[in-house]
C-alpha cells in the first residue's frame, strides 16, 4: 500500500520514510517559529505595524537580547502574514521654493552630510494640521552625522520668531559648545535669507550654507525626517496645540534614544553619537 501511494504521489519510499522520521524536527521547528512569531508580533504591534524587518531585528538585539537572522525574520513575517506599513514616496512632492528677496549663501555643505558630530546641522520648517484643520508649523535642526534632532520649536505662526526660537533651543541643546567648523544648512527660504537671522547665525559661531535653488535633495536628511515623522505622528488626532506639543516631545525622545537605525550600525542616534565620540 505504501509503495502504491508513493507511486501516485510521485515520491520514493525512501523519501517518504525520511519525511516521516523528521516529524519531530518539524514539530519542534513549528513550535520555535510560533514562539519567535509572538515576540516579533509584540514589537510589530507596539509600533502600530510600522516596523519592518530591519527595525525588528535591531529591537530584538538591543531591547530583548535576542539574536535573530534577518532572513528568518523575513521568513516568519511572510509565513504569519505580517506586513509593515510602507511609507510611499510622493512623486509630486513640491520642490523647495527659493527666494532672492534677501541675500543667499553658497552651498558649502554640498551634500557631505556625514562628517564629525556637531559639524553638519540641517534645519527646515514643515507644516501640520490639528483636528479642526488649524495649521501649525514645526521647525527642527538635525545633526547630519548622528541623525539626532538637536532642537525643535512648534508655532502657530510663520513669523521670524519660529527660527529665532529654534536657534535658542539649539544653543541650549549644545550647551553653548558650537563646533568650530559647524555648518548650519537650510534651503533658500525667506526665514533663512533674512538679514537678522543671518546675523544671529554668524554671531553664534555657525557658517551658513544653503541648498541650491529649487533643489530639495541638498537638504534631503531633514526632508526625510519630516516624512517619517508625519507617517508616525498623526497631528489630526490632536485638538489643541498643547496636545500636539506633547506628542512631538514624546516622539523626539523616542526618535533620539529608542529608534534604532540600520544606517547607524543598528544603534539609536544617541548611541551612535556616543560611539563616534568614544572612537
């Protein structure tokens, strides 16, 4: 009967008995897969289904002390139908508009985003909407090397105060220790070409650098951060600016100290800064 059934299935008797003998191994593997899946699912659900395989691997190693092969993580996510929410690129992203109302600066940075910590500082402003469609603005400064958000300021106004306050917060974050070669890079927006802003930047010890006109890639790291931020923080669920400010504070703390990044040797921005300074 076994030979007859193997003939129908198109397998050899030897292969059938080998498969039968390996039943215990398959059962143990299924059990291990189930246990690993539960751990992966815990991380996956905690971040609202936004963590991909690499993020899961880094959190397993750093937060749980579990070393798991990336191929295994991908195999389990396929097997148990875990699919992260992927941020889609917007082909119609509006290029940063430049202005010549005030004096611009040359592109000193020239896309050399990775240097010593504290040398490449990138700044920009983005907009958000509250639940009632009130428009608010978020100004940030990012370290291009460590990817830390060093300073930020949330405002309901686009007046010059938003960038002045961001500068104040930056100096506070750096504890007044500005790198002698520090570059503060931005687009050619009216805030950054304003004579008073340029004067303050120079007095604080920064060399100002600006993207070329209409070229947002010259400031790509901060643009990328804003894209991820808007995917992970839904401002439209907030009824007040104070509520949104609380969400932003929590996210910035998470981003700097708990969000592992593949390009930072699987470290958080804060860990990577410490790694570079200790090297």
